[in-house]
């Protein structure tokens, strides 16, 4: 298991990777949500997947494609680095990364 702490403004989130699964948690509440709980913007999804513009199940298809993309990555480290890279595009700042409960590393 690998986790990372990211910050946007005063809010902090934790990203956890367990095998092929990706979870997001709020630092304050400690409630973890799976990738299916993501709130997706339709315009952002269409920008990434133009073929979904007229599809009524665009959200489910986008999440399944993301899950498939994560499964194709070789290691948990690759998956967490991908999540960190994608969130940095939206203004999140990486604070720490922790592997299997060992000491945290600054990002």
C-alpha cells in the first residue's frame, strides 16, 4: 500500500493505492471513497475521451477506462505517481508519500 497527501488551498486529501485499487480520503473525516465516488466534469471527460460526447453513460465508461488504465500500470508506485501527476494539473500540491507504513517522504 502506498499513500500520498495532497493539498488544495486549506483542504488536504489522501490518495491510497492498494494493489490495483485507488482510494481518496479527506484528512479531516478519514472517510475513504473508491474511484467510483469521483465527481467528474462532463467537459473534462469529453476533452479526454471525445467519443463519449453523445453517450448517456459517459461517467461509467470514463471510470471504467480509468480503472483499466490503472490496471495496465505495472506497480503501485506507478499508479500513485500517475494520480499525483494528474492532480498537479488542477492545482494540488504534493506534500508527502508513504509506502507500507514506513516513514513519509516529501514530494
